[in-house]
């Protein structure tokens, strides 16, 4: 079986480049929004350690979604 060479950015079509940039922008926006929300909350409004959630948010798409689903306690 032949070994495939890695594609470089210039090997991708302009459509592929645009999709990667769009998905990256969405991921970065999700993370930035989650970090901003976390920073503005009091520790008692977060389910667990704020430091733990700050690290979790950095994990790809999953982190910000987990934070919004499980990390925030309901406002009183």
C-alpha cells in the first residue's frame, strides 16, 4: 500500500480552504463566547471549578458545548 503524502494548504481547493476557515471561525467564536461567559460568572454560578471549565473549553468543539450544557448553573 502506497503511503499518502500530506496535503499542504496550497494543495486544497479554494472551496476546501473556505470551509476550513469557516469551521475554524465558528469553533473560535464558540470558545471565545464560552470563556467570556465563564469570566463574567461568579464561582457559585459555575458547576465546579472555573479553572477546570476554562481548560475544558479549549477542547475543540466539545469543550464549549459541554460548558454551555453542563458547566453553568441556572441563574437565581
